[in-house]
C-alpha cells in the first residue's frame, strides 16, 4: 500500500510543502518513510536522527501537528501524514532545527552531579537506596528531544526563558541526595528566566514521549524554591 506524505521544507530562503508517495509495510515508522524518501525519491530532503530507537531524542518532528519521535511513530496508525519541524526552534533546513540555544541553557544549570570535596584521585562510593533513586528517576529519563520546549507558550514568546526540559533537568539534580549544587542552581531557576515564568499550561507533559512530566517538575521546583528562600531568610 502507498501513503502520501506531506513534508514542510525550508531551503534557507522559503518554506513550502512537498508531497511524496511512499510504499509502506506493517511496522514501518515515520523515520523509515523519511529514509525511504531520501534514498529513493529525493536525496535533498534533510532530517536528523541517530539511534532509531527512542533514546537519542534527535528525530523529534511535528507529525500531524503534534511533536513526536519519528522513529517511534508507526506510519500505519496515522490517517494522513504531515511532517514539520518542531516549533520554538529556528529551522536550519527542512526538518532540522537549531538546538544550540537549548543546549547552552542546559550548560547554564550544570547538568551533572556537583560534589564539593570529591576528587578523581580518591573517588567516594555514593550508595543510594531505592527510595532515594525513586525521587528523581522519572525526571532522569528525559532524552532532550525538545518536544516539551516546542509546545511551551512561554518559550515561544521569551528567548531567555529556560523552558521545561532544562528545569526538569534541574529538578532531577535537586532531588538527588548526592548532589551539593543546590545554591548555584536555585539562583538560576528562581531568577526571571526560571520557574516563576511558567504559566502552567502543562502542554509539555502532554507531548513528552518519555512521560517525564516536565510540568510537574517545574511546579515541584517552585515549592522547593519557596522553601529554600524561607530557610535562607531565617538563617
Ligand atoms: Fe533517536 Fe529517534 S532516532 S530518538
């Protein structure tokens, strides 16, 4: 059976729709269809992918108006197939968007465990109980696909807003009992570009392909920020 696929293209100057007819088989994903087009119909079509198994997050595109992972979306489960680049990211070419700012914001919040006195020469074993792990495990499943940021109404209007993915990363480290970087991170997420900008639209949690629930992470981070400020005030 053949399916018509409509792809939003951008050549650096103008944006336009292009239609392709692709033979599909059971089990075929949207990414498989894009690869078929590239190999057999139009080698100029550009898109990004890597793992092909929902791990790297690089294949996020808008499929029928919803951000999804192309490698995890079964083509036969869709009625029509319309593929576009995700919103709130600058389009470089066709379905490829610019993630430089997204990862620059990740670097600002230091997305790694901060330990004050550990050294590589004398590593310390940091044992965690299953209960301690459970506190942040869900939030550690984020694959940085950008789907949540692409539907965030605040991210669409403010370039400096950190956005749901970055604040989820912050929450993940804030709830890790091994981390000692809370002071540094609170300063960033309590600022004008952090948690207080969120309008709680919750679209981010709706579209997350890994069910990470960024909206919940941001709200929990707000509570933590309030407690942190109160404690600081009474110190
Ligand atoms: Fe890695 Fe889709 S190619 S998540």
